[in-house]
C-alpha cells in the first residue's frame, strides 16, 4: 500500500465507523494513530538495537504522516 493509500485508508475507517465524524476530526485522529505507530517503532528499535527492517517501517509511517498532514493543512 502506498503512503497516500494508507493515509486515505485511515481517514476512511474513521469516517465509516464513527458515524458523526467529520473529515477534519478523522484526519486529526488518523495523525494521532500514526504518531503512536511511529513511537512504538522507535521504542522497539531502541530495545532491539537493530535498525534494518525497523527503520524501513519507520520511514514508511513517517511518509504516511506527511500525507495526512497535507490534508490537515488543506483543512485549516
């Protein structure tokens, strides 16, 4: 899944399952979720001290966050 597709998937899930959610809140909550994923990857990486695969995952999620932040910029 591309960064753009992943960002859109997060937003769509919030919009689909939360009923009265609006787009702005869906974006904000999607960014929150991605921040949590990034924090977990960083913590796992520091515990294991092996950068290889984990840094690739970290970069992927950082790119997803950038895509979500584009939406956030469009809203404000």
